[in-house]
């Protein structure tokens, strides 16, 4: 079973989230295992000191290497080796492709360790000595790695078989890679091969807009095509709307120039 161990100085900030909603249900159903460990428990001094001043001076404190190292050694002595990931603003930016890669890798190595920092971050040597990957949630700085660690667990967990109620939902989400559905591929309209989303494992688009009852809400109509019952037309509309939305809001995702052109032509047809 996939096993996420989170090393943090604030387990009480993490546990409630892991126990709620989709993650809580996945744990209860035996689809996921989690353990949150306070690496302060691996200090040896009277004051349980985890931090110290940086060599060379400068503001703030750094996390000392030794308590983290002893925590990892304790954990791995019990369960075996983990894929080790440190949450760092200077890491590889976490995207859906990274989440998918981690989820796929869990088949071969089901144990992932997530190290949440605090203060000014870690003594570099512990990350080097334990061969850590580094993940950033984006170009901003939080006070700690707890939220990024939870984001990684949730983004990966919802890609695991059985975790979501409806398997198709993860495939239809924004940034999902791989073919959306056979219906989308077959009913792609004027340009089969361009309109199914996405075409390659590196390309992704945003989710299509969604609507639910009532059909008219405060004078706003849901698109008639979605109530037509014609699944081919619905898929074509959704594909075109997703491409158009991506083109408007995130053109950087449309790495394939043919795809941008296809979105443009569809927009012209619609208007
Ligand atoms: C105040 S930050 C340290 C920032 C560090 N001095 C820097 O500029 O890269 C404390 C901790 O929060 C976490 N953190 C903050 N922002 C993050 C981000 N964008 N992605 C991942 N982790 C982040 C990391 O675990 C980090 O060690």
C-alpha cells in the first residue's frame, strides 16, 4: 500500500487534514497509509533544539542536520528505504505531471518521505547526504513545508486507483495528461488528432466549464448543448471550451502550435 511519511515540527497541523474527506476515506479503506513524525523527538539535548544560527551570519535560524538524519534512519530501519522529498522553494516546481510520475512510481517503490522545513530551511548537508529530491509548490515563500507536503500527498493520492469515487474525474481535470476519454477521441470533430486532449504526455489543458441544475440561474442559461443528450456534440463542445479557456488563461500550456490554431478555428466557428 502507498505509504507517505511526513517529517514535520508541527504534526498537529497535518493530522486533521489527513483524516478528513478523500484522504481520510482512502486511509480508512486501506488505499493509503500515512505517518507524521515530529523530528524534534530525535534531538538529544535538554531543550530539544532543532535549529541553530547559520554559518556566515544572516537572519533567521536553520534546521540542524542531525535530528532529521536520526529521524530518517529510525524510520527506514523500520520500514525500508523511502523516496525522499524535501519541500523547498528552490525545488522543482510541483505540477500535475510530477504528481502523475510520483503516483506511477508508487507501484515500484510505495514509500515516500516528505520533509517539511521551517525557519530559513535546512542545513544543506542533510539533503545531500540522504539524496533528497526537492519540490517547490511555486514561486512564493510559506512559513513551513506542512501545506506543500499535504498538497503533494493529496495530488498524488487522488490519482491512485480507487481513491476517487469516479476514476474519470482525475482524467478530466485541468492539467491532466493522456487521452481524456474514447468518446472525446472519436467525436473530436473537424480535426481528429488535434482536438482530443491532451495529445502528448507533456501537454495539458485546463478543465472545461461545468454547469448543474437549475438550467436557468438568475437569468443565466446553461449551454443548451449540454442538455441535448448528444454525447458526441457534448464532447466536442467541452473539448473546444477547454481549449479556448486554456488559450485565454494559460496559453503557456499549449506547447503545440497546431493546438493553438485548432482552438482559434473552433472559436471562430462558435462565434
Ligand atoms: C520560510 S521557508 C524557507 C525559505 C528559504 N530560506 C528560501 O528562501 O528558499 C521555510 C520552509 O517552508 C517551506 N516552504 C516555503 N515555501 C515553500 C514553497 N514554495 N514550496 C515548498 N516548500 C516551501 C520549506 O519547507 C521551507 O524550508
